[in-house]
């Protein structure tokens, strides 16, 4: 633990409000290189996952939908895991700048591959068929699950430990470049999605009804599926699979704000960010100096809480 | 105004509509009648542009349906499908306000439209309730109010139409007649055209000023209720013997009574 006084003075030093020489340089380095990047990543990923989950629930008109449903997150995780296990062989022919960031780049590409497959499978007569997309997503998830199993089976002990962190998520990051790149994907995509709030409200009436209200429904579906995939791909590429945030947060927020997406989407962004940052504090501190994968925290707290909500507020959850 | 020419529709090699011509005017209240599977809903869906046509065309206000920008047509045409489900707990006010989606009107104006249309559909007292807690009939009235709100503006750019598929199927007796009466007044006073699929022939006879009778994808009769409701036509199309009598107060309105064998309250044949 760093005392709060030291944190404040280090922050003052970092922002130029105090003389840098008067500040404990070790504390300043920890803040600038470890803690603040981690906080920023938690905010971006938490907000992105929660907003994506909310959009998916509206798109599928099903409160049980979740950003993982498209198979994008497991596709991205598979990409990352293949790179961890086989990366040394792939990397030899690549430029050094790419090798450094190979894992997130391949993870993101894996997510986009999953999107392309899902999109192709669920297209019927030039329309995206939502029920087909749901089933294709489930099938794709089980295929990637099997491949992830295979990759872990052929990995050695050191790699396996890394794989566990990818499968269960971690906000550990020491690289501002990566945060910058993922923020450049996640933040604009989230903002564009919040512009679709009224479209999503109308979509809850049904696809035909939304079209009769003047919405280009196919364009909207395509746009939102791509945006969700970009966000989820970028989140997994940065921090592995963090479950439950995309499912839980929209439900919690909906109980407070009601189902109107004009309020719901921004509120999900804020609440998702707060929740993930809090979960990360627990992940870092519960068994210091070791760290628990954050996906375990979100699932262990989120799961029972979701069940409690389910039993207690079945009607409000609209099930 | 709303004009279907030589309409043919086929679904999985079965002919659903065959060479059908029909034209609808604004200010007209028209019912589409016929037995199950006659093609009523298909005709309505062909009019909305949802159904791929094998042959023929649908024109709205002089333009082919596919030439209409989707947002523009939504400002003057409301459509209510047979089954509309909504599983999220919006308030009734929110649901009706969704009808204002295609318009760029102010919040204050939208609120006023929501209250007026809710009043018309007798759901003003439900405005702040959750849509999910309403009965089936109340939900249906809210949905009608929503499509009304969509085409409510009298300064609309063109003729306004409502296409409704069995809009009163879940309503009780008095609400069935009140909603139909309200729609009739809309066509008269606000020059809106209403085309609706109905099953209750007596309700149609008392409410609309034009009936289309379909059977096996073909147009069998088209005209005022008093013209098309003949014992022969109805008996043939619906495969049931009927009597047609006159409304006690208005000879223009026919009403139908089915002849059923061994009906309760009917005297047995004198042969027994």
C-alpha cells in the first residue's frame, strides 16, 4: 500500500503542480507506469463491455444476451493463446515492432475472424437473421472452446499460467501505447453506439415494427454487430476474457433507470467502469502480493448477485 | 393513393395472392375479410412492402413503394402487425412516444400527441403504468395509440395511411366497437386512410365503408358492406350457411347470423 499523502504528492509532481524533485520518485514511477495505466484500462474496458452487453441485449431483444455471445471474445482469446504457445515460431519472420505487440494484435484479428464467420453464417437473403446468429454464436463458442483446450493441452507449464490469465482476464498492463490504441477503438465505438439509443428502443418492439417506424434495420444491425465486435475484440486483446460485466451491469442499471436506452447506455458505461475498477482493486489486494484473475472476481461476485436479482426481482428483470 | 396492381405472391411454390388489383383512398375505412389462409395478412404485408412480389407492383402516393425513403414513408404510414411483443418494462407513455421516432418534432409537442392518441384509444389512464403489467387488450390499445401517434400530424407531406392486422382481436366487446368508431372518425375528419384485416364480419359491417373479401388469394368481392354481404357470397367463401338481416335502425347495415345445426335455443325440426 502507498499512503494517500504520497499518492497525492506524486500526482502533483506528475501533473507539474509541484516540483518533481520534492516527490518520491519510486512512488511516482509506480503510479505513472503501473497504477494509472491500470485504472485507465479498467475504466475503458468496463465501460466498453457494459455498453456492448446492453446493445447486445437490445439487438437480440433478449435480456440474457451478452457480448460473448457472438463468439468474438472466445475467438480473440484463442488468437492470443495460439500466439502465446506457438508465438516463438511465428515471430521469427516478423518485424520487431509487430512482435512486441503480437499477442494483442493476433487476439484482435481472431475476434474479427469470429465476427466474419458469424456474419456470414447468419446472413439469409441479405438480412442478418438474429436467431441464427445466436445459434451460430453458441456453436462457434464451443468450437473455439475445444481449440482453446487443445492449445492449453500442448502448452508447457509457463505458457499455461499465461493462458489462465487470458481466459480469466487481467488488467495488468504497463504499456501506454497499447492503452492508447485500444482506447482509440473502444471509446469512439461506444460513443457511436449511444447514438443508436432510440433505434434500439424501437427495435425492442420487433424488427418489422422498427422498420415501419422508419429505421434502416439491416444497416443498424450490421453497424452495431461490427461495433460490438470491435469493442469486445479490443477488450479481450488488452485484458483477456472478463465475464459477467456485459451481462450483469445492464441489468443492474436497468433496474434503476428503466429500459430507455437514451439513459441506459451512458449509465451502463459509467457503472461498468466503476464496477471493473472496484473488482480490480479486489483482484490486486485480496491475496497480495499475488494477484487473482479479475474474471474470477467478477464471476464470483456477479454470479450470486445475479441469482439474487433473478429470484428477488424476476418481474423487473423482464424475464 | 395506395395502389396494388396485378399482385401475385408465392411462398414455397404455393400461390398466396393471384393477380390481385386493389386501390385504397385516404379518407376511406376499408376492411379485408376472408377465411383463414385466404391471403389477408399477405395482402397487407404486400402493401407494406415486406413481401417479395412474384408479379405486380405496389404504389403509394404515385411512387413505387421501393422508391420511398424508409424514413419519409414512416412519417405518413403506420403499420401494426398481428402479433407485437415487447418484453422490456417500458411505460405506456414511452411505448406510444416511440411512434414519434420518424418525426423531428419537439418534446413538448410529442408529449401532447401521446396524450391525445392515448385518449383516443382509451389508455390515458394507463400512461404511467408498465407496458408489461397490462392485459392483452390494453396492450393492443397502446399499440394502436403508438401507430396513431406516428401519423398524427395534420400537416403531413402526403396522404396518411394506417395498415392494421386484426387490430381489435384482443379487445372486449365495447372496446372493439369504440376503437372501430374512433378509426372511422379519423378517416372522416382527418382524411386518413385505414386498411385493416378483420375477422368479425358484423363488426366490419357496422364500422367500415368498404370491404374486400378474399378467398384463396383472389379478390371475391369489393364494395360497401351492404353490397358485398350477400348470403351466397358469404356462404360460399366461409363455407357456412348464414342469414343476412338488416340492422334494426339502419337499413344500410347488414348483419349476419350463422345457421348451425342443433344450435342451442333452436327448435328441433318438426319431423322429429
